C-alpha cells in the first residue's frame, strides 16, 4: 500500500466551494462545469478525503423554500452516507448577497446586521443537522474602503455582540459546536477588521463564551499579510485555540491565491506540517486537515481531482519528511534543549531574591556573542531532507 495515499485517520477535508470552484475570477467566467454537491461528495470519496465542509448556500441556494431546503439536505445526506463522508465543519455565506456589500455583523445598517444574525442561526442549525462540530466565521466583507464610514472601535464591538449572541444560541440549544474565527487582512475589502490570527486571539479573550471560541488560520491569509503562518498557528496551539485550519499555498504580495497545498514555499509548508504533526515535540494537532484551496483555472474536472489528490499527498510526504528530520541525530544535536539547573529556575516566577541572583550571575557575555549556533548547518539539513538527499 502506498504510504502517501490518504486514509480516513488523516482527517483530510475539502469545502464544497473548493473542489466545486468552476474557475471564475474577477476577470472572467467559469472554465469548467459546475458540479452538484452529490457529485462532489462522490469525487472526494473517490480520491480519499474523509470529510466535506460547506457554507449554507453551497448546498441550499439562497432563497430556497423550507420544502426545497429539506429535499436538498435529504439528498445530500444520502450521498454522504453512500460514500462514507462526514461534515466536520460548516459556515455561513455572509459575503455573496449584495445586502452584505458593507459587511454583515459590522454593517452600519441594523437591518443588515439582523439579517446576518438570522441567516447564521439557520446555517448553524443546518451545520449541526449534518453533524458539524466546528463552525467557522470568516468576515468576508467586514471591512472598509472608505475608512470614515464608521468608528473602527464600533466594528469590533458589533463583532463581539454578534459572536456573543451566537455562542449563547449554541449553548441554549445544547449543540456540541465550537466556533473558529478566520482572519484575513484584505480582499474583497480594502481592509478587513481583525486582520490576523493574532488580532483574533486577543478578540476571543474579550468574549462572553471565550472557551467555546478558537481560530481557523489560513496559510494564504497570514502570508498575504507578510507574516509567518507557522508562528501564528503556534501561538494559537500554545493558547489551546487551534480549533480548525485552512491549508493552501500563497506567495507574499499576491492576491488571495488559495493554491494547492505545498505548491509554494515548501519550507514553510514543511515547518507547518512538522508543527501540526508534533514531530518536533509538543502536542499534535488533532482536528481536521482542511484544504481551503482550488485548482488552477487552466483545469477541467479531472484537473480538480489531480489538485485534491496533490494537496493530500504533499501533506503526507511532508509529514514523513518531518518525522525523518526530527529523528536525525545531527538535527537533534543542534537543537537539543540546553538545560541549566542553576539558571533555569531563576528565569520564571519572579521573586526579589531571584532578581538579585540574576544580577549577580558571572556571565561571560563576550563568549556568548562568539558562540556558534550552527543554524546554517541546521537549515541545510532541512533542505537536504526536503529534497530527498537524506533519509
Ligand atoms: C472563502 C474564503 C475562505 C473562507 C471560506 C469560509 S469562504 O473561500 O476565501 O478563506 O475560509 O467562509
Ligand atoms: Mn479560508
Ligand atoms: Mn483564502
């Protein structure tokens, strides 16, 4: 058996909107056919995915009647059961309808905010009905071009009111559901509020039901901001807040590319997988490995499945490389923890005595400055592992 083939325990998921993306962009229409949710489920199962995620309107078209909704959901459930796929995550489309042109939860018009909340209540019910355990919030149009249109502090407050309201709904309904907030710095708005995972982590600490809210960082979004995605994810993990993750690829300075996982910046992708899989030590991320990406516009439907298979295969290839890297004695020797039983206890939990002891230490700082750290060799070792020159 090919060790890099996807298996259910890998927990690989795709959005209906990802493999269902027909290649539209702001400059041209679709380049491949629109596939039904049922055929997307079938295709995903065939290429070895474990689950499928969705926005309310990826499945139930906007404006459907209650009867239409129930019929669509029943048929989708049948396809899920027939192909053995689960729905671990769901979300709301709060950005496509023109009513959301000025945002949803942060819009100035209270009627728009009311519609956004009501739509999300329904979409939460739909997600729970399909078995989702994580509910994502991506503030697609929660932002500005004309900065003067509102006090940005008011936008943060409105966002808090909305998330608090929806958390209370989930609690009141007794749903087994957690929220994951997804940051993005810009696009489709000039500037989007709560622009990075770091902004989100602080925002979460101000919420009424803080324990049920975490983050859903996306490779492309932190990279668009020129930030280290690995550091954002690490901070979320360290805070116990990595509830979900959007994997894809992106080059700094470009539009939101949502490319096949690992297709750009392999070193960052390697370090990310190393972190998620815990090969460097520490806790392993146990949530779904979700690919929020789509095939190049040059592809037909077959190319979409090449794309999906590529995301999963690259993830597993990188996981194997990460394991080998972290087991490499030369790597270990360079990064091994340098414990110092005399100094370590002085570095945390302040007391006046510890402060005095620190000041009294006889440290040879010039020698510290001259000590070589061998990071050149370490980084080359990473490159060698990545390129298959070292097993
Ligand atoms: C949209 C966006 C993504 C979000 C999705 C969830 S929709 O494709 O670009 O980053 O994760 O709303
Ligand atoms: Mn995303
Ligand atoms: Mn994106």
